[in-house]
């Protein structure tokens, strides 16, 4: 199941807003605490149990949560997957940069124009479109300030997110060194809109900065207006020193529950708000199950340990990262849904749960699992042709699914139908697919036979298959089941 998720960076980056420039101090601590408590106890409406991390949800509970890239449809998942080769900052990181820039502009201008020791200033600033209004009280002697910014469809530049809602901040600005020395900020339903997608954030951020180290603590609930679901980031702590970032805290997924986040290897990035180019985080669920997220310059690698024995297998990786044949085969572990149209539209689901060395092709590996009827299916990453295949044998027809994948969705592919009595392979029917939370059990027997008869009546056999397809079919058909 794919959803638009609310990113850990959402908060981080709303923090960056302040972390990089910061808006902080001590005067908002009570207000911040109240909002934080409300966010934690009232706003989150999802699963509060500890998550069971599986091959199917490991990416949602780690990489997607961190980057805020969960999607609401398989089509969106395919589109997202094609863009994975070049990592981009999370949406909320853009939000945080815009807010940070707005706050810094307001404070610097207020300190520059105020003529008395303490003064309250109220103004409106326009963006590329929209605007924000602010009311702020500044102490010229100490640099302390507090105030509100209210955004109305504000865009900092023409293609940026449109921001609406209010932000309250207070803190101390070091006028000599042109930086914020501390931060407390409260977000109450702040929203960012990208096209038709809108996410809102309610919660608090606090920042402490000493010398070159910044520590940002965040508690916030994020609401996805598209799915009407909430995610919760509880007491996330980000520590940035030089180009090194460590992360700890708790992430609550609306469906799967919570995971504890810890840093295995510090993340490396050129700036606090930039995408990480290396490092590793661990997301731990119940019974020792966990997902491991490794950052690379070309994308993320997600691995899962479902048994709690530190035996990790890859479930998602960018196509530009070199993986072994075994790791490429492991990308298919979990539950999958495949769709295609012969004359009618069809959807088939499989659960693939074991990987073992191939006895037919040394160096390759074989997957085994079940279809929706409980029958055995086999699959493999076939290194000779750099492609993935699943073979499902039936009583009337056999079926071959041949495709390219990033471990999360089908990027391109074909469905083939092969009658048992003739062995003739049908023409290619374009295939789509993605991971799914579970497979729907179907009735075995007459229902399955009727399905197979209907498909064989619709299929066309006029186009000869490629040599590769014939080899895939014969190789998987020969495997023991």
C-alpha cells in the first residue's frame, strides 16, 4: 500500500528552517510544550503499536518516511521510481528553507529599522505570488524577539511550494555574527501545497547551538490532506556537526505503527538541509524486526531483517547502484500486485518469501512463493538478460511475467500467457505492478479454471516471442516446485 507520507525530514526541515538560521529562545517554551503535548496526544489518529517490519513495508517505514516520498497510487510510485536516480531534498525541506529565509528577513529588517530599545513592528512582505504578514517585537540591546508570521499562498519564487498558515517564533539573534543563537518555534497547521498535494504540520521545534554543533529536537504531527491520514514524529533529535548528521527518535506510521530511529553511521551532507550522500540509519520495530536505510550519491538502499537476527536482505535500491545477483533477486521479496489488459483488465497477486541458489544457472538465484489461489510460483533475476521474471503454472494455462524493477514497482514489462496443451507463448501484454500490503485469497477450483479459460479465450498468439522470453519461460518452467 502506497501513501503520501509525511516525512521525517518534514520536521527536520521545518527545523532546518530554523536550524540553518534559527528562530529561538526561551520565551515560547510553555506555548511550545502545550502544542507538543497536543500534537502527540490529540492530533495523531493512526496506529500506536510498534510496527512489525516486513519486506513489504520496510521502504515505507524507512526511506519513504525519511524523505516524505510515499505515494497514493501505483502509477505515482512508478513515476517516483523513475526519478530516484537523482536524489532530491524532501518537500518539507523546501518549506523550511522558505520559512527560515522569511524569518531571517523579518528579524534583520526589524533590528535595522527599530529606533528604540524595544519596538513592535507590523508589516506585509510579498512573494513571487501571495504574501506573508508579520508582527514582531524586537529588543535592540539584547537581540531577543518574538512574533508571528502568517502566510497566505506565499511563494518565495515562481515554482516553489505555496505556503499558508501561521508560525510563532521567539529567540535571540546575534546581530554581530548575523545568526540566530537559539530557537523555539510553534507551527499550528502550517501547510505547503505542490500542485494538488497539500501537507500540514502542527508541532514544535527547538534548537540549541554551541560553537559548530546544532541540536534540533522536533515533535510534530503531519496531516496528509489527500489520504486524510496523520503521521507523528516524536522527539526526533538531529545533531549536525560540520558535514555530519546523526538522527534519533520515533516515527509513527498511520497504518503500520511506530519504529525507533537510530544512527548506525553518521549521514554526510554539504549542508544541514541537503540530501545525504552517505551514512546509514536503522528503523527498529517489534520482535527485533528492522529496516536499514543506506544513503548513496545516487539513491537509497533499503534492507530488511524480519527475524531480528541481523540477516538483512535488500528490498529496494536505485538502478544505478551495483548489486549482486542475489541482492537483485531479493528485491522481489514480499507481496506484489501485477496488472495488465488482454481484452479484460486483470490483476494477479503473489507473495514471494524465499531465495535460494539456482541449480540450473550457477550464479543466479531463485525465488519461491504463492499466488492468490495458494499455488506455488517461482521467480528470478536472470543475469544473462538483466531482467526479472515470475512463472506461475496453472492447470489450463501457464503465465510468465517479465519486467524491470527498482524493488518497489514495475518500471516496464510484459505479461505472457502459455496454454498447457500447446506451449505456445502469447504476444506481450504491457505489465504494471507494485508492492502491496497483502494478497487477496481467491477460491481454488472452478473459479480458478474459469479465470484461466477466460484469459485463454482473450489472448492472441500472432506475434512470436523474443529469444530471451523463450529462454526465461523454459528456464523457470524447469525449476522444481
